[in-house]
C-alpha cells in the first residue's frame, strides 16, 4: 500500500513522449504512417490494446507476485494526463490528444452550457459529438483501411463517453463481462479480420474493486491475479503476428475515512465558489469573476503541503493539461485542488462518494503512472 504524506512536487504528464495520448499515434505509425512512434512499440500490422482500468505502475510493481505475466512483459512506464481519471485517460488514449485539446477534463466538469457534467454517467443532455468533435485515432485508422473494433461491455455501445473517445470501427459488445471466453474469441476474431487491424478491449473490475474495498485489499489482488491470467490467455489465443499492448488509465491510492475534508463543515472554503466539480482527489472549483486568487489562497492556506492548489492559468503554465484550446479552457476549474497527501475533498451533495476507499485523480506518482506491457 502506498502511503502519501504530502509535500513534494506533482508528477507532470510527459505529453508528446510518454503519455497515454502517445500510444495510438505510435501504433498508427506502424499501421499507416503519418506519425512517429513516440513510445517504441513493437512493429506489427495487427494490434490488440487492452486497457485495464485502475492498473497503476506503482501498484503493479508492489504486486508482481499477483501479476507475473504482466510484470514480466512490462516495457516502460507512461503517465496519464491530468486529471488521472478514466474519462480523461480513455479520451486521451482514443483520440491521441492531450486533455486541453480534447476537452474531457475530468470525471465531472463544467460543460459549455454552464452545468456540471458527470462524464461517466452522462447525466446532462449534451451532444457528445459537439462536446468533442475532433476525430479519434480509431476513426483515422478506419478511414485509412485498417479494420478497427472495440470489444467492451454491451452497455457501453453508443454511450456518451464511447462516442466522445472511441468512435470509429465496429463495436463488439460483451453482454456478460465475466465471460472471458467470449471476450477472447471476439478479440481474436477482430484481430484477424483484416490485413491491418486494431482492437481495443476494456477491463474494468480492478478499478471497481479498488474503489469499493481498496487497492490494498486481498480482493483487489485476487482481481489482479485473474486479469493477469486473462491477459496471458488472450496472448496465447492470438496469432503470433498480433502484438498485445496492455496499459492502465490511472493508478489508485486508498484514502482513510478520517482524511476526508467535507466542505459543508468548512463553509469559508466555499465562499465565492459557484460550481463544484472533479472528484475527491482533484476538485475543480468554478468561482465568481475575479475571485480565483482569493479562493486559491484560502484553500492553499487550509491544506498546506497536503494539496497542490493552482488557478487555471497556473496549472496551464505548469503543463497539467497540455496545450489548451480556448473553447476548452472554461471547462477547467478556475481553481484546482489536487491532493498531495492521502486525503480527499468531499461534499455531502455527492453522498455516494463517501463509500469509496480507493481513489484517484491527482498528480501523485501512484495515481499518474501506468505501465506499458508489450507481448
């Protein structure tokens, strides 16, 4: 278990040379050219990319006995973008763009209509094609004649996040995620359906178990062991000319219940805050005009070394989001509160979050780094 004590510097994304947004452009280099291989992935004409939600590099290193196959084939470490969360990471992977360019800047953020959108639940009526209109890497490859497929839970078909991040090619739905044989069969079918292929596969249960029981739990390690076996079985079922790439979207840390800061108990922190987004490990505060510096200072004084508190402009200057398109800038909080220690910022208006043990979103090494496994 990683214990965070606060202080130190945030882990900044290695945009352009070592982040999730660099993976599919590197694959595209081998399939159709038009971009460089930024990560040194093995050359091939057929690829399967398995994204394991919550597979952090620090966690993998600490649990190699539960993942002997994955650990043996790890080639390098990548970083996620900011925030280190599924919405942002999946969109970075699927589009090949940094968060400031694709605009999916968190688990929940202010969409152009001025409301907070939970981009996993898609709880606001907003058109995903308007929110993220740029082409995905899947669309680019499909338009160039590559056979592209997405093997994911059936309920994700045409979801808001799928349309934003992973549109392009065919969707091969898996009705029962526990049916590993079907998942493997569909991946093999798609990987061998053309001379040049890309298959995206998604595995979510490691993240789900970590949120509910913690990434230090025996149940979390059991899930990691199962996923390790699934990845090895998938590799064995694929032809030799297919390269299997495995990575994660973020890591995770366990947050002790006593380390929750509930904003309703400290109302001065919410003075001048009009909207409250993000998640417990990285909150995005949308404030009244002219109040960003004052809000930043109050939060920084309250949290000290336990958080990195930045205004939007400061975070942009430090490179948290990469190059930020002007249409996307207002989606980022005027003030960002990223936890450096083992705490979380909570609100009773999101009571379901109080049941979480494992969390992510911030810029610690445990949350930001993910492995790249190639076999």
